[in-house]
C-alpha cells in the first residue's frame, strides 16, 4: 500500500509505510538512566531514561508513545502505559524523557541481589505516528543501560 503526501511543494511524492518506518530512527539515550534503590528511599524507581526520535522524512510527524515494557536478563520488570506525544518537523530530531517509573519492593530487592553497578534493559516501546502522508503503529525493541544506585 502506498500513500500520497499532501504537504506543500511535495504533492507528487509517494511514500510507502515501509519507507516511512525506515525514515524514523528511534534509540534509547541512556546516559542518565538510573535505578534508585535503597532502604533510605520512600519509593524505588527508574529515572533519567530518554528516547530519541530522528525524523529523516520530508514531512512533519506526530509521535504518540503508548506503552513501555522493560526486561532485564529475560525477566519482565516493567509494563507501563505512557501518555506522551511530540511533533517534529522534516529532517529533525527530538527527545522524550520517560517519566519516573516506580518499582515494587520485590523488584528493588531483585535488582539489589544482582550485585551489579549497571544493567542492560531490553525495552519494547509501542507508539503510533500521524502525518500528512500516512498513519501507522509500531513497536521496537531498544537496548538501554541503566546504573543501579543504592542511596
């Protein structure tokens, strides 16, 4: 299936959904991602994780984040609904900071028992895209490294 774009000056270009999906590059920007654990904290959680979107398409898109799943060592850790969205123009980028995600005491204990300074999370991010050319839903697995802080 192919869609005709209707933005100014590009009315004769046609973009397939596959071309559109390839034109949106998504990655985890994990330099500040940290699991905050420890007995002196009221809540345990993951904070500082962000997702970068690079729009290589010749038209504006709106990205709506729906859901985030996280696994460490093939163990399901998080499954959270997200309600974030952003609009970006052609050939531009944006970053969305994920909200702090709370952990149960059991999850915090499991992470503490790993006795590691950091872990690699396998994130599955589900989102939808709206644009003048077409709309689609997508999910993608991303790798994100997070430090484990026990303060």
